[in-house]
C-alpha cells in the first residue's frame, strides 16, 4: 500500500467550492508527475466552505486507501482581493501574508490551505522529513498552499513571494529554513531547500523629525520583500555592524509620487543610500500611510530588525520602554507575541516545509522492514527531534533509506485486514537487521489519529 500515484500524463482535478450564499464554483487543478500529489478524497469541510476533490480517473475503490485518505489534513479555502494586502490564518495557527499585486491582473483569487503539524498527519498526507538527496530534517510544520483563478490553478509570478508564519510549538529553535516539495516516484513528499526563504528583515518603526515635531510610527513588521537578494545581503551586513539598527534619511523634495533624499550621512556609501531611498519610496507597501508628509528638511529614521530574532526584539522593546515607559510585563508580552512564529518566504506554491538540517556523523544505512501482507504501511518517528520518515516499498519489503546507524526511534505500523484496521508499535535502534513480527491490535478509524500521536512518542 502506498500513497496515491501520479500518472505520467497530466491529470485534471475538479475542485468544487460551495457556500451558503452562492452557487458552486469549479476550479481546474492541473498536475504533472512529481509536481504535486493527486488526491481522490472528499474533504469533509464544515459549511460555508467545503472542498471536494474528484479526479477524472479515480483510483480503484479500495477501502484501505479510502480510509487513509479520509484522514488527510482538511482543505481550508479563502477568497482574497489581489490588489490589497491579504493575511490568511489557518485553523492550526499558520499565517500567510500575500502582498498586494502578488498575482498580476487577477481580480479575485481562491487560496486553499492544508496544515500538517501532528505526527499522524505526516502519515496520511504522505510527508517525510528528508530532502530529495537523503538529508535528515527536523520540521516545525508543513503546509500545502495553492491558488486558483477563474477555475484554473495558478502559480506565483516570477520574483513574487508570499510570507508564511509557522506557529512555534514549544521552544523556539534557530536555523530553520523554508523547503519546497520534491515528489518521489511513490508520491511521498520530500524536500528541497529554498535558500532565500530565511527569516527576513522588517521595519520595526520609523520616526519623523522636523524642527520641534517628532513622531514615532510603528510598522506592521511585514518583511521587506521589495529588495533584491544583493540588497538584502547588504542590509543584513549593515545591521550586524550597527548598535541601534537605526538609519536616517533627509528629504530633499517630493515630486511625481517620488521622494528625493539627501546623501547626507552616506556620501561614501552610495549602494546603501540607494537601498534606503528605495525603501523610503515604498513605505506605503510596508504599512506606513505618509501621503503629503514628506516636506523638505524632514528627517526619517528607519529602525530595522528581524521580527523573529529575540535579540532584535528585546533591543527594540528596551528602546520603546525607555521612551514610552512601558511596564516590564508588557515588554514580556510583546516579546512572547513577536517570537511565536517562524517567518519564512516562498516563491513557489504547493507543499512547503519549515525545517532545519540534522547533522549526525554516524554512517548512513538503509533499515529494512518486512511486511506479512500487501496492506501494511510503516512510518519511522525519530526520538531526538520532530522528524518522521516514510518507508519506500518493493513487494513486501519496506525501507527507511539513508538514516544514521544507531539512531533511536519508533516504527508505527498500520495494517488493513478483513475490513478492519490494526496498529502496532516497535521501538528500534537503526541497524541492518531486518525488522519484522509486529504485534498488531485492532483500532477504530475514528481513534486512529489519536492512537498514532500517542504511540509515536518514544
């Protein structure tokens, strides 16, 4: 038993969205081999938004497959207006920030979201925390994000990005990156690193100073996504060498919707001056409404920082508290709120993962699991970190590939027999010795997710 296969040819999936106030709308979802998964399951959504996926060529009516598919993460649907900034929040806490005009010339877009944060969902959504080159990953959450316009699936235009905020479950850790999907031949989702998806830089605030007037304006902490990679690297270097992370610009003039700035302070730093000028001319897209406020001689001070850096947030909160006399409790509350997400950016839709690499020096091996029937499925959950590896299958032999010898974990085994579902659990230390003879127990479909989540703990 494996995840639903992708055919060599393109397939069409009809997505029907219904609600209580309008007629059903149909969206064509076109797939190519290895580009994304094919689903043939009716997602039981609560009205008003329900999504039904029906392939034109359905899989055989196998009750085991249907039972597993019924437990896949449910699709959530959202309608957005592309000309405006949009914030989508999923039921599991994922936030999707879609800047205005991300989708060119589209009047209305439907966004679908699936969230996979539980150990059981990794099995049913066909997800594995391993790169397509076999490197181990620790996940902080995985989502599937898609967009539709006029009945057809669409992709992000070139050089356009969306920001995804993955909620932190437990203690926040460093070095998390964004990974995009890479589909195996058996339709299991593995991953490839998106190198430009790291936590970004935002404007914590700007302050405007003209004569005796001094105004502080706090930003929405939206990532500055209008910069090129070269410009982002330059800004990051300047911030590393700055104590206050605060940089001034003086307005010379404002004409034809463009602000001209003085080179004061930056006579010998043209690249950084151009970078700040670029930001200064796009403050409206970063949440600052400053129309008709740019008078000659006005000084704008930009305070930058990483919205997910505890150091940056504490530094900024200290400045604000000293200025506004904010209480210690309030500062703590602001810090907790600010560091409760991993904020990453993606230029691709589909399955998206928030991960970090796991470095284990042990020799890599393939761990073999021997099944006694064709309707068995195995998942290896790692003890030391939040990782889960799907087995690959050839006849009744399953393999967990390219894992460090001696690593500890739990194998969860599922079996379908005589219209019943069975589950088994076995603690293992990765080795070349075959793993077999699982002691199965009967489990009701309605209890399967809860049972997996409990048994997957080491």
